[in-house]
C-alpha cells in the first residue's frame, strides 16, 4: 500500500478580490504600527510621489511619511487613489499566498514549512578567489558573476560596508562587475535594505537586475508583480534569497562586542554565525560570543518575521550545516533551476546532493518553523505554522 498526502485545503481568503483601495493609511495602521514592518523598503521604492522616507540607521530601519499635511499616518496622494505602497509591501494582508500563486501557480502546502522548492543542493564556487572571498561556499558571488557574464543581468542590488569597512555599517549599493561583486561579499549581521539601490541602478540605465536580500526583501518583487505595482518592479529579474533568522541593531558593536569583550569594530575582519557569533580580528585572533547574549540587540523588524528560508526567491542560500565551505542551496523557480543547472554544467560551481548533509536540511526546516511562530494571531493567519495535512492510504 502506498501513502499519499492529501492536498491541503487553501484559505478561503487566500487571494484578494475586488478593487484595490488600500493606501499608506492602511499600511501604517496594519503593518508599521503593529510591528509587522521588516524595513524591506518596498514601499519606499514603489512610491511614485517620493513621499516615503527611510531611516537606515541604528534604532531605525523603518519607512516614514515625509509630508506633514495629514500627519505621519495618512497620505494626501493615497486619499486621491494612490495605492502603490500597499501593493509593494510583502507583509500587507495576503502577501504570502499572492507571492506563492504568482511564482509557483499554487500555495505552499501545509507540509512545506520551508516553502516551495524543487531541489536542495550543497554548492561551492569552483574559482578559488570567489570561494575564498565569499561567505561559506561563495555561491552568491559565483551566481552573480556567472549571471552577469551570461547576460541574464547587467547589475545586482547588494550591500557594501561604508568607507573602508571598519565601521561595519552596511549600506545598499549596485554591483556591475566582478570586482564590485566580490567587494560586496561576506556577511554582516546588521541590516541593509538592498532594494533602496534600485533607484541608482535605474538612473544608471541598468535594466536587468539581480536582488540579493533576506526573505523580507526577496518577497518584494513577486508581491509587486502579483499586485501590478507598475514599471518600478520590472528591472528585477533574478532574486537571490539569504536564509536569515534575524539581524541585529548596529548598537551591538559598541554595547556588547566592545563593552563586554573588548572587540573593537575597527579591528574586525570577518564574522559568521554557526551556533555562536563568530568574530575574526585583524591580529588573527578568533572569538565566539554566545547567541543568547546577542538577543537583546535583535532588530525590531525581525521579531515578527515568519520567513527564515527566503521562500520567494529564485534560489535561497545559507551557510548552515556541517560543511563550512559549502552553501546550502534551495532551488525554487524555473529560472533558478535553469541557472544552477547551467552553472554546474559549465563548471562554475561544484555541487553535491543536499542529502549529504541531512542535518542541515533538518535545521533549515526547524528554523523555518520557529520563525513562522513569530507571526501574530492578529494578522492574516496563513504565514503562521500550519499542521501537516492528514495522510491517507491509497490502494497499491
């Protein structure tokens, strides 16, 4: 006898109906004021009137309204019918089912706790310099360089470190060549809303863009496409998501790393998280900080984010598991499958089955389930943890 899973029943309100009328007032009341806002800046880049600002600094990472006429919680353009900000927000109402339907033609199943995907691999860049300068297996850098060489993209929206890098303050930027891609490589666990680099890319005449960002950012393009925001979303054609459970406020450098451990940010050269916060110093020293000590500096926008696995990217990646120099690679869309397959065939990346590290896959699912529990009951319920579908016995 074979065991098959019953298809999950979809929520009755999984997709919106009727004319879209929600504007900044509803976005402010339902997302920003309630703490659902992740700071992805989708609303900022979509605003055709340039009346939404963004606080990209310590204690901030939030959008705000620039006009004073109706106060911070309402918009004169919204009163006249502009709805771009709510159409672009990947935390507004039924965002998850809309993105799922647009990308995959269906909603994720209740057993797909890490989202819809077709394959899980372990990958690493084959070129030594890319592997060495990238994080873990260097996959993201290899993806961007290869996609640029093959004409899929002409630039990428990424993050850089300000100045000479010693402040460890991340900022959005545009990468147009391998040198700039490698300069953006590596993890920093403070936040950068990479979507904010879109205006610069468009002003420079770049029209085929990759977006690199955590789940909160990688949901922006498909939500925009599903809700038909307009031409602002069209340049983003390749979407790389980073597995992420949280980012930290910039204050963690001074208030924890330096105050308690004497680790000055200017002397740090690399960081990673592998069960602990790992920090490498310029003099060659290595330090570990327990993650439980870091929780107090969790960025507010991460506390209710349900998406660890960057479920709406073409390819989701992260350095979890026992192989420190390989990247867990979750292939989700047809474009993601095409690019990964061609890279493997060309030798641009090395690949092995994800089942070589089953613990890494299990950890991804565990962290995805944990993140989904953050979603409040007061919001649209679907992003929360759902029970698995009942199994039924089928005839042999």
